[in-house]
């Protein structure tokens, strides 16, 4: 068993669990510990399976529940030092990791990859077990070489499709924020996400669109845009549809 449980993904908070057999890691805890626990029960993920909390970067929609989760679950927070120092997370067990420095948890080999975002030292994560690979890459204004290479190799890719360009341009955000979101240090648009998927086309790869903005995107728009640009069938492109929605993706073969 090698699978991804998307518990939350978007403007209101982010939390993903990757499980291999009876061991799992959590990536980000940007919602409350109580809500995470309830969603884990809903998805059939046992608390005792979680061995570590991996943090991508220090923004609140990725770490607001991190301290409580670490303490309640009795697991370490794992991220690079720059991220931890900026996070404000305290009274937890901390295990330092390094960008591009692989490490193992159980039979999972995990590599933090550099992303391009307005944070201290943001990371994506590639998780590998038994020759199969899962990529979680959000909060990046462009794909770094390392993330794009990982996207090409992944069996499951959870990749950011944050905003629709027209919705962002016509939306309520102030101009400085619109410029930041659309910059190389911001977020990936539906079009740019689709372009990356097309450049790295892999017929056996499962695609999950993540971190959709509740203000500047709509699930149907994101899926339609990616399907049109990549030529993929829309039914093969998944994302969360509403607050409280969850998803479990299983690595095939």
C-alpha cells in the first residue's frame, strides 16, 4: 500500500498524508489539530501511523496546526532551519533536514526539493518507496529544475494550480498582491501548471491539482484548463471540490 490522503488543500489550509504500508508522514498542518484528526478518521488513517510532520514553508495556511499536531501525535517537525526559524513553532521536537538532502522514514525515501516562493527556504517533497514516486509541489511561482524533473518521474503528482489568470486580474486583491501571486515568487496558475504537465507528459502518472485559490479559481475552471492544454481527459484530472472534501489516491501497480 502506497497512497496519498489529501485532507485539505487551498487558501483555507493544507494538509496531506503519504502512507506506505503501516507508516506515514504528514506534509503541512495548516488547519487545526482537531480538524486534521477528524479528517484522518474519515479517510481511515490511524494516528499511530504518522511518524513525522514535514513542513514545506512557514506561511500560516501550512503551519497553523503544526505545533499542536506535533505535540498531540508525539512526532517531530521536520524542515530546514531557515523555515523553522521563521515559523514561530515552539515546544516541539524538531529534526532539521536540508534541501536536496534525502532521508528515510521507514521504507520511504524522502527528498526536499527547492521551490520558488516568497518564503525563507520553501520546499516540495518527493517520496519514494519500492520504486514508486509521489510528488507534492505547491506554493511556487515557477517550477525549479528539480521539481520539474521530479514531476516527470512521479507516479502521483500533487501539483499547484492556484489561480485563473483572468479571475486574478479582475478580482478584488490589491495590485501589489496580484503582482506577487503572478510573479516567479508567487503561485502557479492553471495555465502554467498545465504547461508543466504537458512538458513532462507521462501517460501512467496521476495528476491532482492542489492549492486552488478560493478567490481566484474554481475547480471546474482549473480542470478544464489543464485538460484543454495537455490533451488529458478531464476525468483523469482530480482536485478537491469544496471545503471539507478529501481524497485518497493510490499508487497503481
